[in-house]
C-alpha cells in the first residue's frame, strides 16, 4: 500500500492533468484519517443523510443495503443513513421512510453487514418529524395527533395539534434511547440525532413555534431542554465510548431564513448545553457551505461550532455542486446542478475549520464521487440531475 504522503503527491500530480481545469491543490486534506470518539475514519468524506422514500412499509430491503455499500466501497469515509424513525406512533411522515424498530431491524442489520464487508463505517440518522406530518402524505397512525412543542408548523398559522404533554415527551425520549441501543446492538458505528431542518428537536429550539411557558420553552435553556434530556438519556444508555452526532441547522424547511442563533454568543449558549449532554460532533447543515455564519469572520456554521463548543464538526451544503438544495415547491429537489470546484472547501479543510465534510446530492448522482476526487478523475464525475432520485443506485 502506498503511504499517505505518496498517495497525496500522486493526487496533486493527477490534478494538474485534470481536464476540467479545477484547482485541486490541497485535495489530500480530505483524505487524512480522523478519529471520532474512538472511531477511526479513513478520510473526511461523509455521506449526508438523504431520505429516499424507498423502504415500502418502513422496511429497508437489500437494494437499500447495496446502495449504501456502493458508497462505502468507493471511499466514502462515513455513511450517515437517511432519516429513520424511532419507535413512537407519530414519529414518521411517510410509510416509505424506513423505521428503526420492529421488522425493519433485520433490514438494517443487512445494511450494516454490507457496509462493513467493504470496510465502511455507518451510523443511522434517528428521526422524529414532530409537527411536520402533512395531511396529503401517507403515514402510519393518521388518527393520532402529532407531537410538538405548541402544535405549530409555521409561526403565522394556527396550531394543528395540542402541545405535547410531559408524558408524551418522556415516551419520545424512551423511543430515542431504545433506537440508540438497537443501533449499538446491530453493530452501527455510532448514531446521529436529527435535530435540524424544522423537525421535532428543531421545533423545540425555534422560538417562533415553541410558545411554551413551561420548562420546555420560555428561554433558550428551556427550548434546549428536550434535546438535552434525550441526548443525556442516550449517553447514559449507550456509554461514553459510542460516537453520537447531532445535526443542527439555522434554516428550516419551513423557513430558509430562520435563525436559532444571531450571534456567536447565542450559538455558544446553545451548543454548550448540547455538548454538555454528550454530543461528540455537531453536524452543521447549511445550504451553501461557503456562506459565513456571522459578520466579521468567514467561518461557516461548522467552523463556529467547532470553535465555540470544542467538539468536532461536520460541514455540508452544495459541496462539489453549483446550485444549492431546494426542498420546496413543485420543483423541489428538481434543479439539476453542475459540478463545481472544490478549492474553497479544500482551503477551509486544510486549515481545519471543521473536521469532516458531508456530501449529499453529488453522492446521489455519483456513488463513486469520493473515489474520483481521490484519484483526480474530475472529468468523469456525474452532475446531479433529479433523475438521481428515481432509483436507488
Ligand atoms: C433527497 C434528499 C433527501 C434528504 N433527506 C434528509 C434527511 O433524511 N435528513 C437530513 O438531515 N437531511 C436530509 N437532506 C439534506 C441533506 O442531508 C443535505 O444536507 C443537503 O442535501 C445539502 O447537501 P448537498 O448540497 O450536498 O446536497 C436530504 C437531501 C436530499 C437531496
């Protein structure tokens, strides 16, 4: 096996020959190993969690296992699965989204086996959608009201469900703990909690739709309490030596301009509470990774999270693509996106602004994306088009 240094030299040489003309100097910064709470990752590339609506009845079948294996065997250092719902009656918004309980666990075991068979690493993204269940969707237990802080999906709309009771919140915490323990038992390399994009935990974080005046609302500490209780309970159950990621975002599917934190001080307050509960790494979702989070510095959200929390961080958002994710309207996810240069990302990576880089649509379109980047075969990359969503490949 070639040494890392020789391989890096080979990569840079390959970059000079790259027909796209992109400057790939520094690409080796993406292919340095990284250790996350004892888990050694061969490189810095992470497959971002992406719902595929391809698990009928909530059960991931062999095609799902093959889909993840394909990315693992092509140099994707860590896979975070699509959101998979915990064992709570109103956790899901689609019967085609995989569950993480009951009969689905056999399918997940197969996924882990397939990814591990090729030396890959994988974590499930554990999910509860809260108030994001829409009447137009097909999901289990439609007769039951959704669970959320105040029954609001958007600040300017009327509540569509009663505020969650303390007993309901306890049941959700237990469902997350159960899922985390199952993940460890099945051999997953860690877990990610979905605390972003306007789903359950984020509904608590986001003041405009968390109108509670009890201990789960009122102020930042109150709005963070439900996530803190869940993470602390998971940490006690799985032990200190099991990697635990938390995905957070300022933006919401309901409102791209939303902000949880308007200043580094506000972000520090939020992250300190969450880090104290047992988070190992913050997965900081942006739609464009190159956007500065606060004025006066070019650090992005993951950059600030790493600096303020002293935990590891993952960036994401239009890596390798020219157009950002759009999840709304008739053209949702429908915009094709050309291949874009990585030089800005590589500069940030080289100065360790963040530790890991998650890649979404580029890896949907091209399961060999990481391998081609490593080998400098940029001219062979496949651009993202919505057809990538039509099948699991
Ligand atoms: C089809 C699709 C499904 C997604 N599903 C999830 C999900 O289940 N959980 C999540 O946290 N983010 C989800 N996302 C967001 C991605 O993880 C990622 O943050 C986003 O696509 C931006 O990265 P990209 O520009 O590299 O695609 C999804 C994105 C896409 C395109």
